[in-house]
């Protein structure tokens, strides 16, 4: 299994439009962060978690020519706004399977009505195959996925475990019984927005405490704001086996 970080930035990305913050002006490529998403390659299949506004650029960056499913964590725009750009995959492969909570599908149906339209569909509009997921393991073909339920302030969010890899973003609280699903991980990815506390995201301290509790072999931080600081400087402050993810980072698991 291969995991590629397509984007590691918070909702506005880094740089933020018009910002003169030093991190936004940084020349270090690792300080350029598109909106969060990962690509998972397994047995000749290609899956992505979330499909934000940078999806098109992310697919171009990876020379992607195949997309077998999209799994959605939640409906916020930084995780969903790129859905229209599945068109090249749809033209080649037909309906693209999407896996999401029924609330998320309802939200997508409202915002991308033309994608979900069945009668008098506009020619050229893409289509998806809807798969409702609940907080129970499911299979994409024969690939087992275990959802991890969390809260993004008052909004339910899914994280996902595939084998000994788990990806959790936009979490603020995770119940103990959900943490139990994260035993014996080789790699845990978790959101860490900035140092200051935030209403709906782990800050750095909360993310590190969560990692300490889960005890994966390695952990990577994502959904990063420019307020967290320069990649190179933040990395130096992190405990052993905890790393800041960056766009393009590839893990072979
Ligand atoms: Zn987000």
C-alpha cells in the first residue's frame, strides 16, 4: 500500500491569498500546502480521501489517470469543493464511486445537484455511484476500511483505517471506544492546526497528546495553518517518530 499526501494545508491553504505572513511568503516548498487530501494506492487501485478545491491540481501533480473511489471525511468545502473535477475520470471510467455519511451525500446533492441529477442530465456532467457509510467497517471491492468517528466541534467527521494505517483529519474530540480501533498502527495521520487552541481542530499540543495515547509506530501531522510556523522549524520541535507531513510526501506501507 502506498499513501501520498496530496495536500496538508488548512482550509485556506498556504499561502493564504494576499497574506504577508512570513510562512505564507516562505520559499521552502514544504511551506506550500494545498487543501488536505491523501491518495491511497492498493492492488492497482487508486483511492482518495476527500476532494477539495485543489483536487484538479493534485491529480495533475500525481499524473493521475485512474480514480477508483473517493471517501469523504465530512462535507466542508475544503474537503469537497473539487468534486466537479472528477470529469476526466468519469469520461474514462463511468460513474465514480463515492463513500460518505448520508448527511454528507445530502449536502453534496444540494451543492452539486447536476452531478446527482438522473433526469434530463446536462451532457458532460459527471456522475457518481453513492455508497452510504455508517460507523461500521465496509469494503471497497475486497479492501477493508474501518471508519473512526470523531467530532469537528459539533459536526460528526469520519477518519479511516486501512490495515495498519489510519487517517484522521478535522478532529477536535474522539471518544475512547473509537480510539480503541486505532491499536497497533504503523502510521497515524492526525490534524494539528496551530499552537493556539481552536474550537474545531486539535492544536499541536492536543495532537501530540492524542498520538501519545494511540501510540502508533510513526505519526504525521496534517491540516496545518501558517500559524503553526515554518515546516523546518516546527519539525525540529517534534518528538521522535512524529513528523509534519508535506505535500507530495509518499509513504510505502
Ligand atoms: Zn478541513
